[in-house]
């Protein structure tokens, strides 16, 4: 099975920024505990606080899809609902 890698960034609206910053440590901790998570990093851009760089790697497509499903129903999913997502997703071993 092939690994799935997602990289890119989200652009958070100013009005959601404080909530996103507050919830980010929990989102990272929960994701790192997920089965199949090999790497997960989200860092706030030093030049524009509304940009969060994202890098994640999962062992296979089903682990990646399980992560996406969990996030969709989570607090993180709700507070980032208005964020613009700019991702590249690749599959390979």
C-alpha cells in the first residue's frame, strides 16, 4: 500500500484566528495518535499569521481517509470551516 502525503497551507480568516491558534495543539496531538499517522506538522507562518503550513503523511489511503473523517466532525473541523485550503496530495511508497 502506498503512503499518502498532503502538503500546503490553510488561510484562516482573521475572525477565526484566535480559535484556530487555541485549538491547534489539541488537533496536532489527536492526529499524531491516529493509526497510520507517520508525520503531522502544522506551523503558523512568520510573515502572515493567517497562514498555517501543513505537512502530513499517512501509511495508506484508508488511514488518510480515517483522519479526514475524524477532522470533519471535530472542533478543529468546525473552527476551520471558513479557512481556504491549498493542498497538494500525492500517493507513493
